[in-house]
C-alpha cells in the first residue's frame, strides 16, 4: 500500500470534499433538519458504495474476470420479483401489511438463500465449475425478470407505480431506520472478510496455483461467495439495484492502481465508489433537479464503459 499512498490520499480528499459539498451546498431554511437528512443520506451512500466495491473486487478475483459483477448471478432479479409479488398479492395495502423493516430483512434473506442454493449446487458436484454457477444464476435471473414483467402487466397501473419505484436505485426514498441494520451487516461482513484477506492475492493466481500454495480453495471461495451475497443483498434491499456500478468503479481502480494487492485495491475501490455515488447523487439533485435517478446515470455511463472494455479485450 505504501507506493500508492499519495493516490489513496488524493481519492480520500476528493471523497471528503464531495461529501462536504453535498452536505453544505444550498442548505436553505431549516439548517438543522437539512443537515440531519443529508448526513444520513451521505452515510447510506457510503455504505452502498463500499458494499458494491468490496463485493465486486472479490467476485472478479474469484472468477478471474474483470467484466463480471455479482449482479450477473440474479440477485437483483430476485429482489424485483419479491417486490412485484407482494404488490401483486396485496395491492395498495402492501405497506400496511409489510413494514419497510420487514421488507428489507425478507429481501436480504431471499437473496442470500438464492445465492446459497446456487452454491449448494456448485459445491455438491464433484467437478466444481464456477462458471456453471454463473450460468445458472444468469438463466434463473432471466426467468425471475420474465415472471416479474408478466405480473407487472397484470396489476393495476397505480400499483405498478409502487413496483416501478423499486426498479431503480434511489437515495431519495431511503428509510433511515434501516441504515443501522445495513451498517451492522456490512461491518460484520467486513470483519469476517478481513480474516481471509490474505488469501485473495493467492486466489487471483487461479484455482490450481492457489491449491498448490496451500490454500483451502473450496472453503475460502465458499466463504467469500456468502460474503458477496450478503453485501449485494444489503445494498440492493437498501436503495435498489445499480447494475453497472461495480464494473465501472472496479475497472477505474485497476487503471489507477496497477497492483494485485487486494488491501490496496479494495480500499481504493471503496473510495472511487464513494466518489461516483456521492458525485452522481449531487448531479441528480442540483443539476437535473430530481428529474432522474442516480442508477440511470451510472448505468448509462457504466454501460458505455462496459462496451469499451469488451472492445478493448477483443483487441487484446
């Protein structure tokens, strides 16, 4: 980490400046109330940014592919299917039957159970193929998205607006009571992940090399896949899906930091992700005047960058 201290310090400085700008810009009347709301919003953005960055770096290391993110496994499709099903069943009484806290925890549990089901299939096989699991997740995610679309066509247009609000990530409808639950889950995940951090540099060498160097590959990968499932579930259930954020921030980090040391990459990626999320939300609120949501901006930029990565990889 020492050779990159200046770059990390610059990223940390930009992150702090953006957070301060977001917190203090154009406060208007009711300063105390505005500061409290913006403070929680910044804290939520940092939690989401760190969850996405941490899970994406680990996922790309395990799969040895820099253009994949955990969203390909179908987590977001499970989340949207659940949101559609509860509105399909209860209609406009959804939030009377199911509180925001219950919705958050049920969404997290369903996404984690979905991931554990995929992992169980993967590790039950004699020849464990990680890409088979990714393919299964992609197929199931497509199936769940199709079911969601089918039910969205059948429900009342007014009820569809309730589902549509969950289809795009937004930091303007955050339930701040859920922040501490999300922060606690993220903290526990980071603590567990820190114990296995030393194995990530070896996992980046590939399965055979990691096993030859004495790493319990299957156990380590299984632990990290569960951590990824929890982090992605927390960020998605808290604000909604942001598909291309992981691809964008991880590859920008790889461009800035030419290293394979994951302690440097993960910290740097978290800072880059915070800059992207806080900066993007500032643009949404003060440039577009809330006429769009941050996920649309990030997915647009991330989609273009994803195409660029594909074309560059093809040339190489």
